[in-house]
């Protein structure tokens, strides 16, 4: 088993669970995690936009978790393993690096959101990259 990919899968799963927490607990969680005031307001108003957007993120993170667990040998092999893991790793790394450029112009989110979420995504991407590098020949 590949420990880096196990950790990568766990990290994506935890991120998915935290997003479910935002849906369940509402505006205060959206605010705490820096998702933007509009998302918090939508959640408080019962507007389905916040739930739909966050559910989409939960779905993506859950699939990414499954791919990492699959590559680590924890669950059955999923289709397009190499392609999926390269894309997942690339997206995490690009989001991590790209988000750092938004700290000075944070749009609807706070600079702190962009800093912390970017560092988290960069860390997730690096863990994926280490696991992918170790597992590449057997994928």
C-alpha cells in the first residue's frame, strides 16, 4: 500500500466531510471556512444555490478520494487511473499556486481564505504527487 496515496485519499475525504458540514450547519460554517458572504447568506435564506454548489464540490472531492484509495490498493481498481490521478494532482497544484495570486485581489472571498485554501490545496497536491510518483509504474 502506498502511504502517500492513502493520506491523499483521507485528505480529500476529510475535505468532502467539511463541505457536508457547511451544508448541514449553514451560514456560520460557510463564513468560518471563508466561502464568502454570498454563500453564507444563501445558506441562511434556504437558497438551494449554496447547497448545489457545495454538493458539487463534495461529489468531486469524494471521487478524488476514491481514486487515491484505489491507486493505494485500498479499494478495487478504478478506470483511467493514471489519467485521473494526473488530473487530480494537477488541479490541486494549480489551485494551490493560482489561489496565492488572488490574495491581493480576493474578489468575494477574504485574503485569508485564499491563503489558507491555497496552502491546503498545494499540500494536498504535493501528497498526491509523491504518491503518484511512487506508484506510477504499477498504475
